[in-house]
C-alpha cells in the first residue's frame, strides 16, 4: 500500500507546512485541481502548485477535475516521478489527452466518476500508469465512502491483469474501509479528511497504514 495524502483537507494558507508534517509517511502528495465547471468547486492551479513544491521531496499526484486538461496540464512543472491524472468525462478526447500529458515527461493517470461504468477506462489500460477510482462524487473532501467502489476496483484489477497499471482510490477513505479497497486491488490510497481533519495527523496516518496492512 502506498499513501497519497490529499491536501484538499489541509489549511490552504499553510500548504507547505501541512505537507511537510506528513511527508515522512507519504509516498505522494495528492493535489486536487478544480475549475468550477467540471465540478462545483474551485481550488488551486499551476502557480500555487508549482511554488508550494519548493522544499518538498515526495512526488506530486495531481488530480485534474477540470474540463480541459490538455490546455492546463502543461502549466504544471512536473518531474518524471509525478503523476497527472485527468478525468475520462472531461471535454478533451482521452487518447489525445494521454498523448499530450505523456509528452510532459511525467506519469499519467485516468480517473472516472462513480456513475461512469468501470469498463469505460478499459480501452486505455495499455497507455496509462494509473487508474484513479473515485469512491465519492468528485468536488469536495469529507464525503462518505461509496461501497460500490470495492466491486469496481476488483473488476478493474481483473481486467488489468499483468499490465503495469496501479489502481488508486480517492474519496471517503478511512481506517474502517481501507482494508476493503486494498484487498480488492487498490495500491495507492488517497486520504484527505482522515488525515488532515484529525487532531493527531501522524497517529491518523499510522492507523490507516496499520488497517491496510492487516489485510495484506
Ligand atoms: C474529492 C477529491 C479528493 C478528496 C478526498 O473530489 O478528489 O481527493 O480530497 O478527501 P476525503 O479523503 O476527505 O474524501
Ligand atoms: Zn482527488
């Protein structure tokens, strides 16, 4: 299991310090970019993401919840270990989007809303490094985990087979449900409020990791 703390639930006025606090236990930093069109929320964009990276070492896992990923993805200063994930429901054509993001030299992920059939991502499995399965409707942190995600992850895991594609899961993950998604095949776990809304964040991360490992 790998962990990608979602900074959406952190203090946006203090992003770097918030990230630093959990960095020793994190594999990535999950950064939610929203445009107010694809989802009904606005967050941060390239200028903030690019500048808050200074002083951080772990790679960025950038989740684009925006209508036009091809237009905005090149504005993120990415490294080869970073991931940029776009949504299959965005307005850009997925094969072209994959080609454009691949050209930036980072890893590439494809994500889908809970209402989108899981088979919608199957045609892209030879072209991406990661599939991000949403277990809440994208847009806000702190929502309740949708249990239907477990079966979707298991179906995706079957379909991936031997391909070098990581399954990630995002939305409502906590110590009570992380075991189910890991057992189903998720490897990169995104968690926001289960970490940043807790009084002791380090203890919260340890609890998540322990709960995930119990099932392995
Ligand atoms: C929701 C975002 C998630 C969110 C997860 O649209 O994509 O990354 O921050 O937050 P929690 O873990 O609180 O559901
Ligand atoms: Zn996210």
